[in-house]
């Protein structure tokens, strides 16, 4: 069989998690919480399982959950989505991303992708015959001319130069995996200015919308009217409620976009796990369940970084997400993949080499660590890394 994705192998998340398991290393590679979700949420799922909510959910999602999601968008971002025609529940954000990209991209269409990019974007574009056009974001230590020495700042002039008549879609991810960078209000305005008079759609991956630090606020693309009308906003409960294994996500988009999105969704998965949707609808009624996330994860970020301050790693604290990138340029010249494998085997700490999120080959010497772990684990990992 001739591969449709010849450049694709097993994802780095699977590779590094497997190596961590085999070697008994602390696994700060694949992004998932090292602690359980709330017992209240488990009880709710159990209740709906026992009540017999065990057959297909409606294709678009359980009405109560769509209503809860629309209510959340209204309360949090003051944007009204119609739960019947503009909110769709999906089997994880991964499915929503694939369906949104498939709804828009035709063979030969160009798609602007900021790299480093989450690994599912480019295969989804390519399977639809699209052409990814990369805007490369760099860590500050390789480009000291970047304003404020801030990592991974977007050069909007470059974005503007890369837009052509063939550009059909722009992919956005804020807070960003793997860099932890968060879009500012200015980034949102710059994007709006670029697309407002063009036939360009936007997919905005906002799965870390509730995980921001140092008082930052999440600028959802839905809050800008020019963007709202052309954007598929994608979210996931996996990050928000510590349930990455349940694979429930969603897409909010204006009616015309949702209509096309659902045509794909109904033949990808048709619908998403029923009892969990009912449980999530109830659990969402209390916003306290996600409002405590910034404090919860900021403590963990700071604990990990305090441990790393004695080390020779350099870093700018993550602005959001549960990932911290660090530069090891002062420690070794090894390529990042080799270093990540070596550190897993030799000191028992697994990470993700950030070069895998770039199409363009580079030697930025950056590793990504997931700090969604118990405090004792983070302390131990930082201690081991400090001796390098
Ligand atoms: N987008 C980003 C940026 C992610 O980090 C992840 C997974 N961690 C996903 C999408 C996929 O989310 P889900 O597990 O809900 O499919
Ligand atoms: N999103 C998670 C990460 O970035 C991994 C998800 C996956 O394993 N596909 O680590």
C-alpha cells in the first residue's frame, strides 16, 4: 500500500511515554495529568451509566451539554452561540480539529500554520490535499532581536507576506502547546486585520483556555467579531477536568460553518460517549471547577522552575498550558531527540524534543516538560535535572 502520509511515523508522545514506562523514568513527556479527576465527576458518570444512558447520543451532542457550553461562552466571553445550530460535541479536540480542517480545506489550498505546531494539524491538512505554509516561531535565545526578549513572538509582517490568493485557512493555538505562549489582544487584532476582507477561515485550538498564569486572561478568538464569524473554536474537557482519557471535546462556530463541520463529524464518529456528556453537563454548572485551574497549575509551574533555577537550563516561565520549554544550549550540543532519549535512560526524566513540532530542521536545543504532575514528582524531576 502506498502511504498517504509517508513522512508520518508513531507520534513522539507514544514513543516517549513507552520509553519512560520501559525504563521506569519520571514521565514529563506526553501531556496528561499525573493525578485523578474529581470523585464528584466520576459519581456523575456512574449515575448516568446506571440510569441506562448507554445508547447513541444525538449526533450533534447531548442537548444539556450543548446548552451548558453555550452558557459558558456567554458568561465567560460574552458571545452568544445557538446550542442547536452552533455547538457540536466531539470525541476529543483531535476529532474537532480534523473535522474543521476537512470542512474547509480543498486540494491545493494553502493553510498558514505557526510552528512549532501540535502534531495533528499538518497530517489533517495534507490528507485533504492542503499545503501547509509555515510561519516559524523561535525561542528568544536564537534571536535576541525579538522585542522584550519574549519567546516565540509572532512576526505579523511575515504572516502577511505568506498570505496569498490560495490561503484558505489559518490555524491558531492559544495557550500554545508546546511553547506555553499566550496570544495577546494585539495578536488577535493583527489577525483580524489580515483576514477581514478575505475569504479565509480560522481554526482556533483553545484546549488550554483555562490554564493561564501571572494574571493573564485568555483572549478567545470568538471575542473579536471579525474573527468570530469565520472561526471554528475548538475545546476539550481533557485538560480542564483532568480527563484526557475520556476524549470529549467540542467545536463552537457560526451556523454556516457548523453545518459543514457536522457533515464531516457525522461520518467520522457520528456521536460521542453518552453518559459522560450528561455528567459533564451537570459538572459544568459550577464554574468553580475550572476557575481554580490557573492557581493550581501556576503553583506547579513555579515549584518545577524553582527546582530548575540551580540548573544550567534556561527558560522563560510558561504563560499558559501545562508545558514548560527549556533551553539546554549551555549544557550540550546534542540534538534534542537524542538528549531526550538519553535523559530518560540515564537520569530517569522523560521529556519531548521540541524539534518534532517543526517542519523546518533547526538546532534550537529546546525540551518540553509537562508539569501536570504531583508536587513530589516535580521536585524529584527538577532535582535530577539540576545535576546536568
Ligand atoms: N490540541 C492541543 C494543543 C493539545 O495539546 C491536545 C492534546 N493534549 C489536543 C489538541 C487534543 O485534545 P484531545 O485529547 O481532546 O483530543
Ligand atoms: N496533547 C498531548 C501532548 O501534547 C498528547 C496527546 C497525544 O498523546 N496524542 O503531550
